[in-house]
């Protein structure tokens, strides 16, 4: 299995989404036969050093693990730029008489979605957007691990992180099945 591990948080070591994507990847690779391709979209040095084709990197992966923090009700611009770089007509989708058709199917995605508040359907633009764009390119097997309320209080933050971390083994078992 090849895993494409994508982080986009600007918070470095203080990032909950980074911590949890690392936990998910560690759980996925526990059996030892996996290759991990890493993209840190918020690190200018590593992104400047990336000289590959993002579409080829995406297409070589079986599983995507995407860290998606909510910034101002949406995804970080770095993640949006990556999506724009992989949503390429003729490569990851095509237009047909019946409408667009995704060409990147057969993959699955695990999205770690972290937010300071608790959001309902009216203020959540992260999960619907990512599900739509991943589906648009053909990736419809999408599992979202939400960790919310991180800015409400230190206690709420700790509880939310512990609850999300406790879900990882079951989530990975379900996804791997």
C-alpha cells in the first residue's frame, strides 16, 4: 500500500491535525509493508524542494491521509492550491456527455478535520468541499475524523483530542477492511 500523507496546517508542532494525521499514518503502517509519500504543504522549504508531478504522486497512492484544519470556515490556501494542482482535466477527471467523470477512483481518503469551534452544516465548508472535490476526481471512499472545539477551553481541547485519538484504530481497521 502507498499512502500519500498531506499536511496543511501552519501551526507546526502545535497542530492537532498534524498530530492526528501522523497517528493515522502510524496506525496504517503498523504492519510494515507500506510506502509513505509525504507532502507538507505549509512548509515552504519542503514544498520548494518537491520537483515531482502532484498528479503522478496522487495516482501512485492507494490511500490519502489529509490534514485539513479549518481556517475562517474553510480549508487553508495551501490545501486549496494542492487540490487545484491535482484536479486536472484529462488526468484526474474528464468531461463526458453525461457530465464530469472522475479518473482517480480506486483510492480512499482519510481526512483529519480540526476546528477551534463546533460547526454544523451551515458553517462547515471544509468537509462538504473536500468530499465534493475528492468525489469530482473519483475518490468517493472518504472517511472524516473530526476533532472540534479545540479553542473552547483547555479541557475541551484535551477531551476532543483524546476522543479523536481513541477513534483512530477503529477507523483504520474499518478503512483497511
